[in-house]
């Protein structure tokens, strides 16, 4: 259901394993949220939206890199679109020449503000606390994500598990240091001013003028990745103000510091609700003293997963509802036939992880199908098939994850929600199932080695003149 990055890779990998897979998409083109739509009923990327990872990372296995990546992926693997129903409503331009207040400090809020530059008479951005705000590039003009190789990411995850009390603070410090360095690029630098002094001035602006420091931990809140936000603050195109408190009258809003502002429009970019009622039978909670409920229950509170949840009013925190998903994918009771690919929030390229997850789902269901029909799934001296654990074991692991998650959430409520670059080509590099036993390995792609070598080599050939192509 849907043909965003996760849906497309799921469709391809399921067909690859021999399943009769069909994707349903209510839009008239593939891409999901990344597909620009003028239908006011759809969540859509804007014309100004820029993906936060470079083109060297944002690639699929067994597909050549392409600007029109998602549609290329569809046609490359012989899949086509059959439109069923579409509806279009043209977006109006209600904010031109008005005083606009944007509420939030996540990627969406920043992108909305940047898109409104030059169209409003005054543009304010309201937020209550700081946020890690990063450039996509290092100071040497190479894409930032090229410096996080596979071994480094695996090491980070290992340390996250073993010594979270140390690695969390180290990672937070590194990101804050980069944030200040990124801001310093727009800091005026008169002759004779040292680099250290420029960094100090930038930190004062970030901490005092813009209140972006201190920040919530990266362990609980993803950073905002924006290229033009700091320059817009320096130029006065976006004016930061205190958190939104209430409407105070016609064309007036009240801020947290009791300031009353005159505005003509308010745009709330304060997150979204993950509503699992598409599957009313899905079990929710059932751990940490919470009763087991169904997603379709009348009293069901939808799960909160908000990049802007830091903007919620201060007060008692309602306990979020969590779906019971084994490995954050499978509902234990229906694991052999239902999988969710939209509940993960990895600290790396989500498209790459979506493809790996799709492979895992296809392998698991292939093994389960073969096992249930009596086909051989085991061979002497060969790897074991990717069969699901028992229902009890899956529920035990879900309970353990819920206990960990809620423990972290109590610490910070904003949690609601090779040596080359990390990419998907490596998934298709080696043959892992030469005997073609169902559920015992993924397929290879003959072009994977060349594509992987190119992905490693290309980024570091880029100079500053090629920045816009990343």
C-alpha cells in the first residue's frame, strides 16, 4: 500500500522472491511523500524541498543512479502504473504580502519559512527550545553523509548499546560543534579576525540571539538539516520569536513571554499523528502496566511521532500509545502476512534501510510460505531459513522494546516519534543463496560492484562548484 521508497522496494523484492505482488497508490505517480502533488488532501513535498542525503547515498540496489530515482526504479524493474482515481486542487497563495508566523523548528517548519522568503512582508518563526541545525556539507565542501561509512555506523550502534551514557554525550557534542561551525560560514569576517573569534561570535548568535542552544539530545530528537536557514537568520529574512501560546484577538497572537504580535496568518508545523487504524485489529501497548488495546478502539489515542514534538505545551505528558510490532515491522499475531515499513526512524539513510527491510520481509515470507506448504527449506551445511520466532517469543521481545522506549521517553518526552558511503548496492554484491532455497538469501545484481565503486569514488571528486548537484 503506497509507492514511496518503502513501497517500491517491497514490491520489487516480493516479486523477486516469486510473490504475486501488487501495489496500490492513490496518487497518479509514484514517490509517496516525495511526489509533488497539488491535491490539498495529500501530504506532499514542496518545490523547494531538498532531500537531506546526497545522491551518492540516496540510491537503490540493482538500479543505476538517476535524478528521477523513484520513477526510474519502477521502470527499470519492469513495473508499470495503472491509475485508479486521482483528484487535484490547486494550492492557493494565501501568504503573499502578509505577516506570517510559522510555528515549529523541525525540517518542515524551516522549509516552509524558507519557501516564504520574499513573499511576505514579515516572516516570524516561533519555537520553544533549541534544535540541532546542520548543513549537508562539511567545511571542505564534501557531503556530510559521505564521512559516515558502514564500519563507523556499526561501531556507533554498538557503542550506543554498550555505553549509551558516554556515546550519547559525545555524539551530541560533535553535532553542536558542527552546528556552530556551519553557522560561522555566514558570520561576517572583517580582516584580522581569527577563526576562533568567528566561531565564538557564531555561538553567541546561535545560543543567545536565536535560542537554538541548548538542544535536546540526538538520542531523542533527529536534527534539522537545512542549508539556507542560518543565512536567512543572518539576513533577517526569518525572525525568530518565542513559542506560540494562544490567539489573542483578530490578527494577534500571544507568545510564551507574553508578547502580543500582529500577524495575518499562522502556519503550524508541529508534527503529525501516526494513525494505525488502517488495521483496526493491530494490538497496541500491553507492557509497562498499560492495558492491551486495539488500534481501532473508540478510545484509542493515536501514536505521536513528531519531529516538532518539542513544541508541545509544558505540562503532564500523555503517555503515547505504541504499536506491538516485532522488530518494529511485524504484528506478532499476523507476522506471516502483514508488515509495516513506516514505523522505523534509523539514524542513517531511511531509503537504504527501507530496501534492506523489504528484503528481510520478502525472505521471511518466502521461508514461511515454503515451510507451510511442505517445500524443503533446510539443507545440510547451509544457512537456516529466515523463519519467524514463536508468537510468545515475538511478544516477549516487543515487551522488552516497549520497556526500553518508555524509559527513554521518560527522560526526554521529545522522543515521540564497506569503507565507502552507506548505500544499497552492497546488499546486492554477494550471492547469499546459490541453491535458491526459499527464504535463505537475497538476489545479486551484476552491476552492483561497478555501482559501488562509483559510489565510493565520485563524491570526493566534487569541488565547491558542484555543490548543487549533491
